[in-house]
């Protein structure tokens, strides 16, 4: 899998003619892609935290119910 943004820079480094505008546009698209990836990672982390919180809430509910069963006998 190739990275289109890196390929533009490689062409420029190899001496191919790449306009300043093309390099600026490439940098902007790469920054947008990185930002989107960061947002996706943040969303995944938030989902993991929510899943852990739900699991913890279920665990607490179980132990509260168990405590009540044991103390009401």
C-alpha cells in the first residue's frame, strides 16, 4: 500500500518538477488525513471507555444485588 502524500514528496526529492501549489495542496490533504485519523482514534478510545464503564456498572449492580441478598437472609 502506498501513501499518495509521501509519493508526491518522493517525486519532488527525486528531482521531478512539482509545483509549489501542488506541494502545498499535498501538505494540506496530508494534514486533513492525519486529523481524520486522530478523530477516528479518539472515537475508538471513547468507545472503549464507554464499554469499560458499562462493564463496570454491570459488575457493581451484580455485587450490590449480591450484598442485598446476603444481608436480607
